[in-house]
């Protein structure tokens, strides 16, 4: 009963149980698709220019995992849940974060304000505050003139405040 929800009058599996079911369907091997799915569900997506509530939380995923007990894929789910983070706005951002970790670098912060004391400071996808380094994954929507102008202003702001910005795209990967 804890895994059933009603959406628009239709009974369906909860988001948390669906995520666990994905773990059961995955063959042994890479956890990244499950981490990507988890990140997408706990992210606070943009809606009308501001962040909205996430579909679920890491805590609710953890509780569903605990409640479910043993099942095919439980080890993969535990391993993936350990890496699920709030803040990745896209699968490539999650993939970049995981690649940095697997390369032996410290885990970057997600959705990092250039200056936490300044509410108007630019926010970057991933960052290392100690190194004053911002990492931006530029997806398809970054090709518009308007978005490129916003990106240039953000990068200029970071440079003016002693930071550096690295921009990555699918072509750089």
C-alpha cells in the first residue's frame, strides 16, 4: 500500500518504488543510469523562472529502499542512492559529476552561487569553491543568442570576481 499513489484518479506505482523497480531491471553493471534517474527525481526543476518542489527526496528513496527489503537489484540501488544528489539539472550534469569523482577529483558542489552572500550572484551548474572554478554543461538550449548572452554575462561576472568558468558540451565529451 505504501508504494501505490493516485494521480488524476488513476492508481499507480509511487516514484520511489518505480526507481527501485528500475534497479531490479538493470543488469549487473553500471550504476550511472540509476543515479541519473535518481538525480532527475530529486531535482528541484525550473518552472516559471523559479525552482519548484522535487518529485521525491533522497530520504523518501532511502525509506522506500529500507521498507522494500531484499530484491533483485537491491545492491545496485544502495550503491546508486549513495550517489544521488539534489541539484543536477540534466543527465549530462550528473554524468559530469560522476566522471569527476571516478577520475579521483573531489565531488563538486551543484548549483553553486558565485558568491553565497550575494543573492544576485550568478549560479553555476557544478563548482569547486576552494579553486574558484565553475563547470557549466551547455546543452542544446545554450545555442540561442539570448542564452549565449546570459552565459557570457555569467562568465564575465565570475571572472570579475576572481573565478574561472569551464564550459563543456556534448562535442567536448
